[in-house]
């Protein structure tokens, strides 16, 4: 594909897909409030998606889907009622509103929906020149083949490659009983490549990908598919020569970008306000308290242009803003949706997100990162005589108590202040507050991980990004081979 460089990037226009008049939505809100709720909201969603998978030298799967539906939420205090329909006929919509109303019912003064007012001015975070929704199937298949063939050609040891390309265009309209009305149009693209390399009885895998809230021009101008394929294959081949990671207590240096997933899982979830409201987070009573080293500042920012986790308005119609969660080691903020903000008597931060119209919103991360410090990565690595450099992660588990384990898919030994042998199969073990306090040095090289991440919470998946600069943790438990 060749992008038309002369084309002008623009925000995709909002096109009404729902056919619901203002009067029809206002009637639906009134019906939702009829059983005693004190807040009601209508969320309309249209999504067109496509997916291509290449494996075993053939295009193994192609799919195109369209979904259309509407969700009705009713709040009464902290009780939530929710109903939804994928049929926008009046009987179906009325049934959804009555379902939500019945769950959040009660006695009290009947609330009337306020007249709708103009919503927040869109931030226009993701202008595109070549929308993926306008590209043909053959054009997308050509991109997938480029990545696939580049991975196979990287090294004779590469024996299997899998490439997927997915894109979607989501249109939402949100109207609530407080008078808020907002609209958003959200493009999203993701290409991923996994490669398997074999040598003798050794088999290793590599992974790479790219995307974001971008147009097709991204693959011509920023990250060509061939680069994605080569990077995945190169990681798999490199790991064939990797030795098992050492085990024990040692300094650990986290690589910039990819290691942000540890911050996402070990810290970010524990500062989502619903866990504080329920007091299930170890940090629920730590706002204002010291929870980390002075050099640690953590921010979640849904307003980063073209990032996978960004949006012009959240799924409650709130204008998003950067939210500082930890500042100079002190917990200072929570990620708030409307319900949690009502409970804490504060303002929502624009972090109410949902997977689709069948789900109610929850406080969720978007693009979370540790802010850059002042140390160079060379200085940080050079300060370690013997330790582990954790480069890429496969995932992990975090308990409400803050205890976590993370699997390191690739890294290096640090010996005498230098990166030496590649290692594999390491596990990082610790607790979040302990690790935050053991961050000894923060690099000046903030980067973000692969723009392919998805976060799961309570059965809902949403796109996210995470990042960090090079970080030195003074001491950490590493599981490997003793």
C-alpha cells in the first residue's frame, strides 16, 4: 500500500446510525427514571469491524462484522440497573429501559431528565487520511502478506508464522438525564505477528505488532508490516541462544516501554476508584500517603493523540483529562467514573469505559505510564554489577493485596554494568508498594509498549497502552533456575 501523502488528515465525521430523535431518547430516559432512579443514561453504539488471519502460508480467516445496539443505565445511589437491546424498535428499547429501572428502583422524589445541552467540544485526537473502513480486502491482505513473508525470510530457523490484522470504526452517542449529550467516532487498527523458531529440540516464540487510532497511512509511513514481521522473527531466533534466567534476590532493570505493563497491572488497577469504593484495593485508604520512591510519578492520560487507549470523550460523555495517580511517590488521585465520583463527592476524570453497548461503564485505565526521570539508561545499567534486565513480558497476575507475579519472555543478564547473555523464562515476584519504594533510578527515556494491548476487567475488554522509562529496582525476587 502507498499512502497518498498529499491527502489531508481529518477527524472522521459523525454519521447518525441510530435513527432516534431527541424526543425518543428523552422519552426513554423518563421511562428509565420512572421507578425511582436518580440518574439515567442512554448509550448508543455502532461498530463495523474486519479481521484477517494468515497462517500456514494461506489466508486462513477473513471476517467482517457490524453491531448496533443501545444500553440504558439507571443509578439510585450506588445501585446500578442496566438493560440493553440490539433491536432499536420501540418495544425493545422500552423493555431495556424498564429492566434497568426495575433493578435501580426505590421510593423518593421522581427525577425528570434535564434538557440536553451541547456536549463537550471533541478533542480531535485521531485524525486519519486513509480510514481502514474505506480500504478494500485485497489492500489489507497485501499488508498481512508483507509481514508474514518478512518473518519467514528472516532466518531459516523460523518455522511458523501467524499474522493478524484487525480494524474497527466505532460510533457512539451518549445522552443522560443531567442534560449531557456527547458523540464520538473512534477508528482502531492492530496488526500482530507471532513467529516460532526451532533449532534441534529448542523451540522459541517472538511477538511484535503495531497500530492505534490511526489510518492505513500508518503502515506506509510509521511502521511497515515487514518491520513487524522481522521484529517478531528476530526475537524468536534470539531466544534460541538464551539461557534460563537466574533465580534469587537481585537488582532488576526494567526496559523502557514494554515494562509499562507491570505498572499497569501492579499499580494502575489498584487506583481505579470502584476498587476504592468497595475497599478491595490495598491502596483504598492511601490517597495522600507515601507509597513509592520520590522519583516515581504515575499518570494516566486518555488525551494522547492517536494512542490506542485514547478517546475524545469517555463512554459516559465526560471530557477526558490526564490524571496524576502518584506524584513524587505520594498517591494523589484515582481514576473516576460518574458512579465513583458521586460516591467520593468529586468530579469524574473521564475514565468511564465499557466494552460495548451491552456493558455498563467502569473506571478503567487508558494510557498509563511512569513519567520520565533524569538518569540516562546507560547510567542505570552501569550501576548494576550483577542483575537482570527485563525486556519483554508475557503477562502476569495481581492480587487485591498488591502481590504480583510477572513472566519475562526475554531479557539479558547484567554483569559488570553491561548487558551480556540473553535469558528467558524469568518470573518477577513482589508486592506493589514494596516495588514502588525500591525504584532507585528513573530514566530519561520514556517510551510506550506495543500499541496492541487489551485490558480485561469484570469480563470487559478495552484497548489500552502503557509505558515507562528505564527503571532500576534496587532488589527484587526473580524466579528462574538457581
